[in-house]
């Protein structure tokens, strides 16, 4: 399996994603520059975290128009798996590949800490190796992670089982206090209806080794690797 990690001006988690794939997962991976118009035969695309184009206008708003995003959109529409992490999630929202929008954290402050995520569905390439209802310890680092969707969109996400993760307490209970940014319904990650485009605010690539404070993030990459062939051919 060949991964492509896109680097935009201002990306700062591209090397973390690259290292997680290459050294922790043991798979082939290549950096893809934002000005290119070729995905170089990638089987899986990762849009990493950071501050693409300085987050001018709003997070992801300018990156959405990068030349390589045209290729990413076509890749996704063709069924190719795409994972957006933090700023990558914001870019996917701006590109219309995922529903909803991102607002400033309700605290109006940058949030950087470990949080607990409850797995809401295992019916995706990203979560197939997890257990529904299990709790993962993954770090966040963002100022605009307050996911918003109107009532109709939220109902669609719930009815279609498109919510990947929700912020929770360590005992898996969903509470307002466990919500680090004010996201509607405590949503930390979602997928599209076709279940091949994934967006999440927490950083699994920063939780793949014990020295980092958690190895729970490795499950995301292991699931992608193990279930890629069967999910794409299904």
C-alpha cells in the first residue's frame, strides 16, 4: 500500500504522518507538494495538520484551491481513501468532500492536550480494527476544532452511521465537560456517505509510540493497512 502525504505551505504535521506510516506501519509513503497535479500512484491520501497558507480567511479555505486538491477530489470521487487530520479535516470540509463546517473553539483559545475518543462505528476502513464503544487516548492541537452541522446534516450523519468518534470521558460517557472545543454532538470525526473520506480533529499520528504518551493512534493506520484491499474492492 502506497501512501501520499500532502504538504501545503504551513503544514507542520506532514512529517509526523510520514513517520507514522513509514516507521510505525512499515508502508511506502511519499510527500506530495501542494502545487503538483499528480498523486504519484498513491493508494491512500493523507491531508495532515498544520496551518495551511497561514489559516488566512479561515482554516483550509485557501488550501482547498491548491492544484493538487483537484486530483484529491477526483481520487475521492473515484472511491480512493482520503484521511484529513486536523487542518486536513478543515480542508476536506472546505472542499465539500465532507459535510459541515469548522468554528473557533468555544474557549477562543488554542487547545493542545490528550483527549478521550469513543469509537462510534467500525463500519469504515479507518475503524474496522477497533471495537465499537471503546475509548482511545489521542492528542488534539487546534484553534478551530468546533465542528458544526445544522440539524438536518447532523441527523443524516447519525442515521447513516457517519460519525466516527465523539469526545468522551475516560469511562466512555459523553459529557459537555469532555468536549474540548464545543463541537456539536461532541463530534471528533466523521466520514462521507461512501465511507472512503475521513476527517478528524485529533492527531493519531502523534500517538503511535509509548514515548509519545499513547499507542492508540497506531490502530488507525493498522486498520487502513489491513482492510484496504477488501474495502476498496467491495
